[in-house]
C-alpha cells in the first residue's frame, strides 16, 4: 500500500502542475490578442421596381449573403459605419439614371 500511496502522491503534483501550465498557455493568447475591430451585423433590403432582394452582411469576420462582403465591410470601415457618408461606387448598377431608381434599406448594428 505504501508504494501505491507514493505513486499517487507524486502524480497529484505532476497533474496539478501540468493542468496549471495548460490553463496558462490557453489563457495567454486570449489575453494577448488585440481588441476586435469594428463589427457589423446588418440586414439589407434592395428594392428595384417589383424586384426585392434581401442580403445579410457581417463584418469582423466579413461574410454573410452579401455578394461582395469583403468590399462592403471595407467601405463601412472607411466611414466608421456612418452610412450617410457612403457614396455610390463605380459599379454599373450604381450609375443607373434616376428614371430607374433603386432604394435600399439597411438595418442592424455597427
């Protein structure tokens, strides 16, 4: 019995030390990570005549159902999420004459 007790006594400090080292190594990257940048979770409705399209846009990480989430998030980051300062781009869809209007509703959080 004393042999078993001696082995158990040695394994407890070893396990405790290993568990503590593992906990510290797992916690260190999280503490050292830079704070996350601006993020967005937006719902976008595009109205063009009788055609209504719906997209989702998530930033940080960039994604969602938006056809070009990376570019959209980059544009939002440039204006710090202030949608009123966005201007139409050079894409042909943005250059249609006013006789063929496209309305957009954006809801969510930045």
